[in-house]
């Protein structure tokens, strides 16, 4: 009996020792880490609405080539960096964003709509009411029924009659050579390198037609890429009704810049306009309108055309292949973003110095006014006035701008702020 009691006491003592050991281990930091698994890290979710991107309106949209980047969070709006992690307002025309290929290095991009969301919505309503007589409808089904799109479906090649009456300045005076370039370089489909539309599906044809009807800006970026020396930002892709391109800071942000910066940008602006009038491909580019957002500046100081939506093209090699009756043709595609009753402008009315005169009237005075010492400033103002008044005197415009460039060139500086030409400017008179 006594031996049984001793054995029981020994068992109780062992139990207490085991309990104390467990308690000691559970209180130690190391045990706390290993005893209970840590809660899994939950990544914030960036919710994308198809409506925000415009994917709910496809294939009456631009394309889907960069959608994966959005959904994999490899394209982020600047507001995503805030604590609330929310998408920006849908009514804005453009957004600043960040783009990555490796999740390590990020670069700035511009994310833009072809037109305001309000104008898109109005155009969508116009499609339904004019084609199907209803307030809402399937945009794709409605547009597919049109006479123009049925012609596109049957076409093997994009010809001038297929783009007749579209409001884009780029297509006001189209040549077959220009239209072949559009098909061959259309970046929303796998590159076929062909002038024939065999590699375009029905869906692709509708997206191309819709883009050309609303705003030809992304098409211009695709067919005249920056890597070939054209003064446009790089086209990165589209998703729904949003376009992604390399980021530029609008020229309006430099109206208060230092004199040497203003002189540099003015010279670049004149050089860009000269190159658009005379180039190896024998295309003449002209603006129908310019404002403070038409041109932009990269972080290295290089000036580019930021908004190509008002850029027209005349083929000096082939000329326009539309007769006047075709140019004035109107249908639903002609007025998706403009008034259907807007006046038609003939190709023959485009003057050679039209863009230069516009820039002298609208941009250069804001960039150069009041920046320099009085004698120099007076000469600059005089040349600008001569240029602005010179719509009927092409030779006078050329002379005024040549003298202006000669005056501005020594006013630039050669330092690291102008990375696009530094340190080359130290060793070459070209810069």
C-alpha cells in the first residue's frame, strides 16, 4: 500500500514537472514563433472594373494588348500609392501611372482616354438611338450592321473609300501608301508585316475602325514609332478605351521656365515642325490646332509631340486619293466625337506654314515672353509677330523663324539639365 502511494506521488510529481516545462516553453519567444503559425500576409487587392477600363464596351474600343499588365498590377495609377488604394476618378481624360516589366524598376507612363468619358457616353447613346432607335444597345452589334463596316468585312485591303468622311485629320486626305502603313504596323494584332487585312479578325477590324473614328492619336504612335526617330512618345498598348504611352510633361509646365530652358525648348519646337514638313518618307504633317498640351517634354529635356489627335497628313508622293464627294461623306462613324454638321475643310486649303504660324501665335509667345534682356527680347517679339502675321507670306515666315533660331541658339546652356544633348553639346556645334 505504501509502495503504491509512493508510486502515485512520483507520477504526480512527474506530471507537475511536465506541466511546468510546457508552461516555460510556451512563454519563451522562440516557442511563441514556432508553436503557432503566423497569419498569412494578405496583399491589398486593386479592384478593376470593366467599366472603368472600357472593356464592357469592346469591341467598340481600342484594344486589349496591355490588359494583362493592369490586372497583374504591373501598371499602377499614382493614386494606388496612397493609403486608400483606390482607382482615380473615371471622368478624367488622362492619368499618371507607373509601369514595370520586372516588378523591381518602375517608369512613368501616361494613361489616357481617346476622348472624355462624357463624350464617349454621348457617342454610345448616339449609336443606339440613330442605328437601333433604342436608348441602350449592344454597341458592337449596332456598328456591325452599318454599311461601312460591312464593306470593311469584305475588304482585303484598307482603301481610301473605307475611311471616307472620318473626322480624323490624319484621314482627311488619305493615300493608299499611308493606309497600307496603318495595316502593316497596327500594333493591337500580331505583326504580319502585310498590307492585306487577312490577319485581322472581324473584331480587329471593328477596333481599328472605331479607333480611327474617335481619335487617331494611338495609330500615329504605332505607325511612326519613336525608335525610328519620329517625335512621338512610345506606344505601350491599350486596354478597353485606355491608351498607355511613355510619360511626358506638358509644355504648359515650362512657360515659367528659366531663359536658357525656354530658349532650348523653342529651338526644339521649331526643329520638330521642320522635320514634320520635310522627312525621308515624303509625308507632310500639319496641325489643325495646337495648345499648351499638344507638345510634351521627357525627363531628359527632349521635346516631343504629346497629343497627335489634331495632326493631319498629306502624302507628297501620292497625294490624296479621295475625291471631294467622298471627303464630305457622313455616317455614324463620322461623328462619334464631333458635330455631324461641322464644316468640311478641303485638302487644298492646307498651307505649308500653317503649323509654324499656329505655334508663333499660341505657344512661342507664352514660352519666350519677358525672359530676356530688353534688346534681345524686342527682337524675339518682333520675329514672333512677323511669323504670327505671316499666313499669306510663306517666305516671310521662313525668314523670321531662321532669324529667331539664330538669336536663340547662343542663349541655351550646355549642362546636365539637358541630358538629351549633354555632353555632346560640349564637342559639337550641332547642339
